[in-house]
C-alpha cells in the first residue's frame, strides 16, 4: 500500500476523520462542562483544536529551524491541548453514559418500590380476610343479618385493595418493559460487569479511558504521518528534477519534456547504474594478459 498513488490520501483522510471526531466530542464535552457559556466554549475549543493540529504539523516540519524557546512552548501547548481534548472526550462520553443509566436507575428504583407496595397490599388483603373470618366466627350462627352487614362493611375494603393490586401489577409490567428498552443502551456494560464481577460504572470508566488514550494521540500521530508522506513525495520529486536537469545538460535539450520522458530518463539512469555496478573490473597483467 506504501507504493499506491492514493496512499497519501488514505493517511490524510484517516487523520482528518479521527482528528475531526476527537475535536467534535471534545468541544461538545467541554460545552457540557461550562453550560453557562456553551457557544463561547465551542468557539474557543474549536479554535484550539484547529491550532493543535496545525501546531503539531508545524513542529514536525520546522523542528530544526525554530529556536528552542518556541519549540519548547509549542510542544508543551500541543501536549496540553491533547490532555484537554481527552478530558473533553471523557466528559462527553460519561455524560452520554449517565444520561442512559440515570433513567435505568430511576426505573429500577421505582420498580423496587412498586414491588414492595404490591407485597404490602397482598398482606393487607390477607389481613382483611382473616379479620372478616374472625368477626364472623365470633357471632352466633343465628345472627344472619349481622353477619351479612359485616360482610357488606368489609367488601368495599377488599375490593379497594384488589383494585390497587391490579393497578400496581399493571405499573410493574410497564416498568419491566421500559427497563428492557432502556437496558438495550447499557446492555453490553451490564453484561461485562457481570462477567468481570464488578459494577457497571467501573466497566464504563475503563472503556472510556481506553478510548481517550488512543483517540487524540492517534489523530496527532496520523497528522505527523501525513506530513511525513508529503515530505517524502516532495523529496522524490526533487530527485527526479535533479536527474532530469542532468539529462538535459547531457543531451542539450531545450524544449519542454513530458512526464513520460522524465520517467524514461529516471529508468535509464537507474539501469545504467545497475549495469556499471555489475561489470567486472578488467586489468592488464604482465605480458599484456588480461586479468580480473
């Protein structure tokens, strides 16, 4: 792939995509942190992100041509901006995670409360039935009207409890469905937490730190790599021009020459050098005999 004509474009595109993604997440992460001046933070952080990329490219190209004070300051600035970008990415991802888990935890807490309430209502229903039976058993068998009156007094209470039980069961069912839908967002984190026998927050923090460790440093590395490819290409062009100038001086060509001719010149020069290196050195020995 190194010899591909499009290789430099692949490197440049990958650097642009990763650096752009890192800048996006960082800028909006910092805007969440300073929500009171979100627009100002977006403008400031966006400018710094662009300056960081240009600064890294400038340092690579002109490292030996700038004084040590500027070189030191720009290096510290680029490294500091990488750390700021990483902090912004951490803020963005952790905010997204909390947005999903807060709803999940809220629904889980509500579900626990509803389940406790259901148990309490079931116990109240059993207590009412036991109380009714005890009251009926305390009356003589010939007190039919009193027993009927007692049942009429208890029936509304039992029906009210039954209605509340049905309502709570419906709410519990809805909450369980909502938990399944919300759990899809944090499902992998829940699974990994169970696998490693830890809590979800620890798993998510671990993966966020892995992402920020490779995200912006990789963007800077690819920017430097892209500049390296451009410099190598420039060096090859300069070498071709030097060979072409030598060929023009030898053949005394005055008119412009197409690229195909330049390529032919370079190929002929390389082949001549190989032939010269391969030819044995012939010397004359005593008596005029040829020898190596």
